[in-house]
C-alpha cells in the first residue's frame, strides 16, 4: 500500500502548469464512440479514471494507445454494447457512456452505477432524458437494458442542472433525428469542452455554457482532435494549498474566469490574487481570516469539488467560516480525518462550521474520497510534523501526481510503499 509522507511548515513558492481536466476528458472519451474513426486527445491526464474509461473503450472493441501525453482512440471496429459490472463499479461516472453507446449502437447494457463516497448518486435525470429521446430502458436486478433502434429529437427539461445528465443527453442527441433542445442544462465549462470536441467531429451543438443547449443530430461525423483544457479543480486545490501554507505561487494554463468564485473566496480570506489571461498568481502570508458563508452551487457558483480544499485552507484562519454543501449529501467525510490533525470542524447535515485553530499537528489519516483526500494533504502541509496519508487510490483518480506538483512548489512530500 502506498502512503504520502507530508512534512508540514513549508511555504509554497514557484510556478506550476496544471494537468488536463479529469471532468473535461471523461465525457470526451465517451464521445469518441459516437462515430467510427480515430480521435487524438492532447494533454490527456494519466489518471485512474482515465484508465477506467480506456478499459471500457477497449471492452467495447475500440483501440487506444498513448503517444506522449496524447491519447489516441480508434473506434472504427467498435462492436460492443455492454459495460460489465466490474468496469462500472471502478468508476460510477461510467454512466456517461450510456448515451454515446445508444447513439452509436442503438442498444446498451450497463450495470446500475452505485452510490459513492459522496452519497447516493441517482441517475433518474439521465434515464428520463434518454427515454424522452426514444430509448426503452428496463431496470432489473441492478442492470440497465436499453434499446433505441431510433432516437428522435426532443425538448428535454432537466429538473436540476446535472452535469452528467446534460452530457448524456447531448451524446444521445447526436444520434437522434432532428434538433434536440436541453433546458436547464448544466453550465459547467466541461459542457463547453464537450461541445467543442463534438463540433470538431462534425456535430452541431450550440449553447454550451448557457442553460439551453441545442443538438442537431444524425450529422455525418468523423474522428476529431482536441487538446484537453486545464483542470480547474486541480488549479483550485493548489491555490488553496498556497493560501493555507503561505507562499507565492503562479498557476499557469488555466482560464482564470473558471476560478472566479474560488479566487474571490481566497482574496476575501486575505490572499493577494492577480488573474492573468492563462494564469493566476496568489500570494499569502499563511494566516488567513474567516470569510462569508461558502455555499456550493452549480456553475458559475462556488464549485462543490473545491469545498474540501477551501476548508483545508481555512483550518488555521482567524475566526469561523460556515460552509453549506448544496450539491452532494455526504461531502464532509474528510472532516473526521481533519479532526485527527487538530482541526475544529463541526458538521450538521449540509452545514459545516470551520473554526480556526492556532496549530495543526501531524497524524496518520485515510482518504475518504477524491477531493477530501486532497484536502488531507493540504492540511498536512500546514501541520507541525509529519502527516501520513493512506488510501491514495482516491486521490490518484483525479490528480496525476499530487506529490510531484506540490514538490515543484516547494512542499516536502514523498510517496512510499508501505508493507
Ligand atoms: C459531475 O458529477 C462531476 N463528475 C463531479 O466531480 C462534480 O462534483 C459534479 O458534476 C457537480 O459539479 C464528473 O464530471 C465525472 P451532477 P455528476 O449530476 O455529473 C443529483 C469530482 O470530484 N442528480 O451535476 O455526477 C446528484 O445526486 C467529481 O471530480 C440527481 O438527483 O454531478 C447531485 O446531488 C465529484 N439525479 C446533483 O444532482 C440525476 O440523474 C448534481 O449532480 C443526476 C444527478
């Protein structure tokens, strides 16, 4: 088992280019199967979740290979329609393949994606959208059997601006006759990136980034080339790391506008933040102050994925900060592990109150989920002494190498094999 050994007390200084986006590339990997051809994805991050998607693509009969940081996916000979339970359980967001398989093959069989560390992860909106497009979906003993010999454009209204449901609807609509309109679509940047990729394949998707997305389906498609954009949540993680430790960092390759709610919170906490076209420069004295309540919300609101990192940055701030987690039911599991480092985080349902303490002290902690695990590392960077972080598979789902990145910024952090 691998563990990270984090030596606290170091300021973070330097410049770092951010990896490609996990949540950007995952729907794009599913989108590659919408047509037969070869797609080239540059700046593709080597992550556990990308590996899980590659396994699904290969199981479906696609070929994949790496050329440096470019992942090449050839879907010409795709012949499968089923994603087995073993592959579904590796990554619950594999449900994103459903719409694309239906668009390509007209049928699909997936096991029902279970909940995850963040709570039940229903897919009712995914299924409603696909049914509205003409799919017949039978849910029996944990398996989804989907038939869609003909997909027909429809007007879809999402009850919530679900990211995954928006992406699944767009992918299925690519195979539907006519123009589909998706109302109350998610506005996350990842929807815009999916639109860009699909249009590079010859699709006609419009409106991504707004609440109304239209898809003109059944267009002649071909393989496409795309460069995966920088991961805004990884960028937010490292900005929060520097804010909490103190330092002077410049995070490059990112669209500062995608980070506005995070950099706004860090500026309110006392950091000096300068946004440039493709970079964010942050300076912090390391002793932050509490800020107004942080309410997570769909984009462009404060991103739920950055909630654990901001919480970690505020663990030693003067005063108390209230968090309200409005997206997921169970996204404070990292709070118990933070308490082992001496943090004062009180939870009541969707509300967390973080009261700053004078000092954190190193301890052994276990990752509970992807972003909660990253928050434990950020807390360890502030703690006196050594913090050992285990169950790193959670972190490796979304960070190519959190220890390499933070070491480049001056942290003392090492990954070791433990018996
Ligand atoms: C995506 O998850 C991201 N994952 C999540 O990032 C992110 O936290 C989330 O969007 C919100 O921004 C990927 O892109 C792979 P949702 P997704 O559908 O699509 C409820 C990370 O750490 N809902 O927008 O699953 C759902 O339960 C991950 O990188 C339904 O009720 O999120 C949740 O409460 C974590 N029915 C809310 O909507 C549905 O059919 C938002 O979920 C679908 C969702």
